[in-house]
C-alpha cells in the first residue's frame, strides 16, 4: 500500500487536476484506515459481549481466552490509531495548503 508521503511527492504542484486527484487519494487512504479501526472496535465490542456471557455462565476458561483476544485486538486498534495520526500529520499541510 502506498503511503501518503509518496502520494504527495509525486504530485505536480502546477497542475490543479493532479492536486485534486492527490487530495482525493489521500482522503480515501485516511478513510480506509478509519474504517479498519472501526471494524476492530466492533470486534472488541462483540468480544466483550461474549466475555460477559462466559462470565455469567461461570466459564472462566472461555472468558480468559476471549479476554486475550480482546487485548490483542485493542493493541491492534492502538497501533492503527497511531498510524492514522501519523497519516493525518503527513496529510494536513498538503490538504490545507492547496
């Protein structure tokens, strides 16, 4: 997957159509990252529902397994959030400057 910095580097800053295309491409890249984070958050929420159910049934083994899964996905969410923040920081000057 191409990163935002590469998109900005290859833009012809004298061509308004090229700038508009790059802006749209960057917005799509950022949106894709946000959608992925939303999917991870939904998986964490669904896992929490399973975890509650396991606890209600005194099924500690499955509760522990689900807790591990939620922790793994939450760590993934944090990593993707940091990546998104970095992407927003890279994109901000270009998106606001042109």
